[in-house]
C-alpha cells in the first residue's frame, strides 16, 4: 500500500473507531447482557454491537481486504488484514470501570501498517501509520527516556486460563516487581501499548494474547521510537500472541528478568 493509501486507511479507521466508541460510551450507563466465554473471559452485548459496526464499515470501505474480529466476525479473503477488538477491556466495561478501548490494526504479511486505539471515556484517539509516526490526536508521541528497569513503571496482564495453567505470568510478575519502580495492571492491552508509546509507561509485557489485542498498539510503540519483541527478545509477530513493548532502553534488561523465570511454553 502506498503512503497515501495508508493515510486514508488511518483516517477511515479513526472515524469508525470513534463511532464504535460512541456506541460503547452510550451503553456503559445502560443495562446489557454479560456472558462467559471461558472461566473468567466475558463478552457483552456491546462487544457484539461494536464489532458488527466496525466490521461492516471496514468491509464497505476496503472490500478487497480481510477483516477479522475478536467475537468471530470474518469478512473477505484478501490482503492486507484488519484485526478488530471492538471492546478491549470487556471486564472493566462490565464492571463500569472506564478503562476500555476500540482497537483496530491493519497488517500485511505480519507487518503492522496502521494502528488506531480509541478510548472513549478518556477522550483519547491514538493512531499510527507505518513510517509516518504515532499520535494522540494531533500530538506526536515519543517513548520515555528512562534508562534502567529500577526506575521504570511497567504494566502487565494475565491469561484467561491463569487459574489452571502453570504458564500464567505470575512468576514473571514476582520477578519483575522486585526489580522495577512499580507494576500496573490496566486490563486493556491496547492501552498498555498506547501508554508506552506516550511515555507514561516504560514497558509492558503479556503472554497469550490475540492479534486484535496488540496489532494496533504495537505499531504505536514502534512509531513512537520504542521497541517491540516477544518476551524472550525474538522478533515480534501479533499472530504469536506474546508481547514485550518498551522504550527500548530497558528492553534487554526486562528480557533478562523474564528469562530468569520463564516457563518453556512462553520462551
């Protein structure tokens, strides 16, 4: 895709994300159905309504692309691919916590091209275009300059099978929390990445995610001057599902701490 095509894709995705965000914002004060997809994994009526809106509009705007949504929607067979999380932070949303987002990422052959993360309660409109920078609205983003893990504020998250799986990120948390200034658990992977890109967080790691969780956020970090890899330091791909995103300066140190306790499944 040409730079002009990517800029158009970003404009369209931002507008669609804002529309979906308005729908979610409207729904947060209303009664809605909540169901379990797994032991602790929730889905609401508004996940499905937001996904229907986003998938329909993206398909209309880009009929030659493929659109894949978290709640099972899939349209098209072409390249590139849009990854849609229509409500990132469903557990927060279901509990009336205002930390949630609409996340839309465009990839071609595992390379992120466009990323949009819209947080309606915060009024945040994060977006990035490959080679064109990362922004919050019109404000350029830049990662932090924190130089060592000891002074770092980092974020993480935990898999939905954490109650039963040995590979649950708890040993990693115990190791990192002893080495850094603080650890935050926001519960929204796209916003964790966005806050690394903004320089609020110095790093974020999490295992067992899906492409729609991290596709957009990873590009935000990269275009803000940060570094993204798998937690073991190997090359990142959203389809693998594990991520370590940082300002780049503390990256190798965090890789080493995680490696000291990492189970073979996430190596």
